[in-house]
C-alpha cells in the first residue's frame, strides 16, 4: 500500500511499527507467564500457554501486515497444502539472514503451530524480545566448547539436558520446533569450507536429540528452502522495501526408521543419521541451484 514511499521513510516507519508491536505485546506475555509460576497446575498451564500462543500469533500477524504495507514482494510459496496447525513438526531450514525468521513466520502462520526456535542463552538479554522468548518457553541453549569441557568434564551433557527439559514442555500443546541446521547464517566467507554451493555443512547433533526426546510427539519433518533471487537482504533493506521476490519451498517428510535411534551412543546409527541429513542437504543445494537458475 505504501510501497511508493522513499525507501528510508518506509524503513523508518516500518521499524517503528515493529518496535511498538513488540513492546505492547511483550507486557501481557510476561504477566501471563508469571501466572504459570504462581499456578503451576497442568490444566491451568495448558490454558495459559494457549493464551500466550494467541498473543504471539497476534504479534506475528501485525508484523506480516507491516510487511505487506511497505514491501511489494512477489511471494512464491510452495508445498503448504498438506500442513495443519494441529500436529507437531520439526522444521528444518537453510539460514542466510535474520529476514529468514520473518519470512518463515509470515508464510507458515496458521499453516503449522507456532514456530519455536532454539536460541543462544545470551539472546535472553535482547531488549523486549528476550523476555518474550522466555515467556513463550523458547529453549535457550548454552553451548560449551571442547576446551571448556576438557577442563570441566562434570559439565558434559548439560546443554543436552537443557534441550530435553525444553522439549518436555512441548508435549501438551502442538508446536513447530524450528532448527537452522547449519548453526549460523550463510556467508561466502563461511562457505569456503563447505562442500555445498549454496549451503553450509549441516550439524546433526541438535536435531537428532530433538527427535530422540520427542519422537512420540513429532508427526513430521518440514523441510523448508528459502531463496532470495535478487540477493540475500539485510533486515534494513527488507523493511525498506528493497526485496522484490522471495521463494519458499516446503517439503513434508515422514519420520522414518532411519532417523530414529540413539545418536550419541550408537555409532552405527550416528553414521546413518548423518548420511540421511547430508543427502537431504545435497537435494536442497540442487533445489536452490534450480530455483535460482529458473
């Protein structure tokens, strides 16, 4: 609607809407989440979680409207017809920009349950958003380096234990657990050590643990491929209306026998799982090449 405005003005007004939306909806999120501590009874927690999801859904909706107001984007979204918000999903995606999160939230809104991301523990200090993520039970992860674990062997497995506890919270309400398998955003510099043309090497441990912790709840894997034909946008260029086309390709996968097992204690299964993930990433790499060339 306002895509005709100068880019700096569009970016400034759009950013202001994002900011106001986040501040106003974070307050009720925090207040309701505190009730969960005061009334930690399962039926009450389930009801409060649904209210929290509703508030988060409103936040995503307003952000999506904000995008439509200032960005004239040709959306090419594929593979949404078999999705439902009443099932549990493990969502896997390539990662190129913070814009990926806005793209996923907009295209998957009401198609699958709300996306919940595994976040670095340091992100809890992000103004407003950190508290919102905490209120919505987003799992915060603390990764330990090999050097740290060598000096503190008693801390081995603590990060995985926090993942297990986080996954337990997702059992009573349908949720989409989001995982950027590459572990970081793609850049040409990082890609120098990758065997793929458009992707970084996938990391198997995180999704293997989620599958092991929630194998009885998760119904499907949703493999999402995001492509920016005009180049990967920054957050500012995106909200300024400079992105013209975005392709989002969704593929629904069954959770088969080849990805069910003990990844951390069974070396045969670990090799099998890594082979499955690498094959999936090879197919995604070829898909991106095809989408860019066509």
